[in-house]
C-alpha cells in the first residue's frame, strides 16, 4: 500500500509494443492517480530506446515523455522501481515477469491468457507469502465481466450450454482466457452439462469443439476482421438463450486497466478476474 494517501502509483508496462500494451498507456497517462515510470518490450527489438511518446497519442502535445523503452525487466529496474506493473505479454513471458515483479516488491496486474494451473498456483503462493497484491485479469472489459457473471447465473437453470469465442488471427492461445474463465465460473457448482443422449461420432476430429470436464463445449474461431467476441449459448426444450459480448476496439479495456492498477495496491494476495475487485 502506498505510504501517502495522496501519492501517485508508479506504473510500468511490460509488453509495450503489443496492441494492449500501447492501449494501456492511455489510462495511465490520463488518470491523475498514476505516474508512468517505465516500460519494456522484446530484447533486441528495434523500438528499444524509443521514447514512450511514440507509442501513444494520449499525451496532450505529443511531446517527449523522456522515458525510453527498456529491453528487459532487469534493464527497467536499473532506472526505476515501480509500485505496480501491468503485464501484457505471451503466457510464459508474463508468468516470468509477474514472478520477478513479486520477488522485487512490485505488484503485477497480468492481462495475459494461457497461464497454466501450476504457474497460477506458484504466483498465488508467492503473493501470499509476501503479503502482496497481484491480479490475473482474463478480460479488462466491464461488459465481458457482466457477460461471464450472467452466464454463471444462467447455468443454474440450464443443463445444456456451449461457448463460441472469436478472435483475430494473431491470437496465439486457444481457447481464450475469457472462455476458460467463463467455463470455470459456470462449472463451479459441480453441475454436469450436455448429458449425451446419443453416441456421437466425429468424422472430422474435434469438430464438436473441446470438452471441459463439466461437459461444456468450447469452440474457438480465428478470423480476420474479428477483435474479441464471445457467445455463451444455453438450450432447453423450445428455447435458446444467448449471452454475447463484443469488443470492437481496445477502448473497452481502459477502465478495467485503471481499476485493476488501483485495486492491486490494496490486495495482499493473488485475485483472479476483474469481478473480484468490482463493488
């Protein structure tokens, strides 16, 4: 927790050159609660050493911020020591970054998907041992959080459900972290879904999608033109209920990023999901 109630939260960005990394600069620069102190990207990338003003239009006059992009977390720590770091890299790199952050007394907000159960458990133990806040946020959108919560509520009343998640072609992991988080919420009551009425035969392997241990099926689409979308479809005799969320650009994530960076300063353990910090 900050020593002074009116002190600004010093924030760094890991994965600055990605779509979400660039977008995260907007709430950090525009919200008076934060002070941007550094960022890093891929070691050896051509943008290392560039001023952070080149990655955003959130500065009033596009003037130089005077903060060069570092090449690694270690390089970042040579110049500054942030209070919190938003981690927006691929899964394994995000895990390594979050672990290093906790080991150095820095609170991570992890926006990556695809971390393994073992990696999450290791971060959880480390955060608890050090009594430090950490957040793993599968989706920073308030609308996406509501979609997942509504799906959890609906799952109490329906025995058949499938999820279709849709993303752009550059997304590496499947299913998405949002889909995994949704399934886990729906299955948290121990219910068995989609009890088979016939013996299915797939003439094309996996055409029915992945099957969660709860019986919920998940289908992943990767197509140009998509950003981030998800349908949770419930069926029963005579009706269908579809709960859908669409992200059309990164603006829908900015509020959640700001909320997460503020909230992580007051936590003493790892929390999973934006909903854990919403009132």
